[in-house]
């Protein structure tokens, strides 16, 4: 019985690994992108147990587990200190060129606003982006943040896609856009740094592929790729941040980075897994901050849990276009550009399914 279970587990792990490589939008296929760390750990456990198996399937079991482990580690490794940093580390000084972003998915039913406000006041970020924030959260945040973070974009919604952006620095030419679905907002604005330089910000929170949300990842993928396409076409100093409902190592997120040319500060540093805050064994990086080549990274950290199913993420960038040449920008090839255009076109041509 032990041998049968071991072989079955190895087969399931390999199947999930193969499914994640398929270019389909079905939620149950795209869900295989998420637990790469868990799959790698499980595959390592199977390998460790193989010597205790006397089944004729010992060899195939070992091979399946080894292939799974190698592939998953290959996908995970860039998000560890073993890999070269994709966003270079900032030098000391020049504070007027630096700005700090705090991203927090508050979880709409969560009513522990005090702990989040305490962290905001402690870290004093220049920008605070809350996601899933409704009118209740707005009523709690406004009285505390309005004085020191006077520039704000408020989109309270009861469908889990409300968002609020509070800024200490001036926001310029701010727009709220509904890129793919008419109930999913995104914030597009310029940020004026203390140095006077302008930085383009994109705050996003696309719908995830999940049975309770959407049967397909098409809508999420199209929104991310549409933002990426805009960034590529405009070639502006840009930062994209929010809950992308996608992991850093997924096919979609990697395609987004290639299409946009955006850099991931996690690469070469750590995963900074932000979800699920309540279950340590089910965690992966869902909340992201990407930057164009114009920026260096001063710091990135995961903050304390405050009742939400997400940890807040705190990131400090410095605007240093003179160091752009130090970065190696990802670039999409012809086939990847075709995939991106086809995804955006299909999302716009179909009914908005949820």
C-alpha cells in the first residue's frame, strides 16, 4: 500500500507540473502555477522515501519526483538570494528621489483597521494602496490619513474590488480606468517626487481565476498584459503595484514582465510571500510591485498580519535613471507579443464572464 501511495503522489505532482505549462485559461490549470514551493517540498519528500519502497515502480516513482523537483526549483530559484538581482540596490542618500509604497489587501469582511493604521503610522510610507476596501474601510482610514496623506483616490466598492490610494506626494493627471471588466477598477496617475520628477503609477487588482470568481484567467491575464503593453508603448518611468492575483513565477506574470520590460524586485532577493497570512503552509507571492529600469531598490519587506488573508508589502524605490544601463530588461519575442495581443483581443471580444 505504501508503494502505491508513493507512486500515486509522484504522478499527481508531475501532472500538476505539466499542467502549469499548458497555455490555457481554465482556472484549475492556472491554479497549478501557484503552489510551486509546496510541490517542490512534496517531491523532495517522495525522493527521500523512495529507498524504502520495494515496488517495481520504484524507478518510475523516483524519476517522476526528480523531474518535478528539478523543474519547480528552476522556477523558484530566481526568487531567492541564489539568483542575480533584477532591480539593483539603491545607493545611500538622494532621499528626495526615493518614495515608499505600502500595499495592503485588507479583506473586505476584516474589521481590524487599527492594526493596519498602526503599521502605516509606524512606517510612514509615501503612498498607501488598500485593496478590497469598501465604504467602511474608507470611513476608518480617511480621518487618520487625510491630513498627512492628503492626495487620495477613493473607489469604495462592495464587490471585493474597491481600492483606495493615499499619497503624501502630489498626484497628477489621475484617472480611474476599467480596463477589461466594468466592475474592476484600476488607478493610473503620475506621482511628483520631492525632486520634482514625475513617475507613472498603475494600481491594479484583476479578478483571480477561481470557481467563486472566474472560471478562466482570461480577464486577469488581459488586464495585466494591457497595462504591460501601454508601458512598453509609452516608455515612461513606471511602477505597477497591487494584488495581481497571480504568483511571481507564473506564465502570465513572466509574460507581463517581458511585454512591459518591467523588473521584479523579488528576483535575486526573496519571495516575500504575501498570501495566505493565516496558513503558513499555503503561501505564495500575490501582492506585487514592479518597476521600470529607471529605479533602484532601497528596501522591500513583508509587514505584520492585521486580520486580512494578505500580509502588507512595503517597498522603497529610488528614481535613478542614470543607472538604467545596470539593469537587464526582459523582452518579449514575436510569439510572446502575439500571445499578448491575442489574449487582450479575446477578452475584449467576449462577454464579461465571472
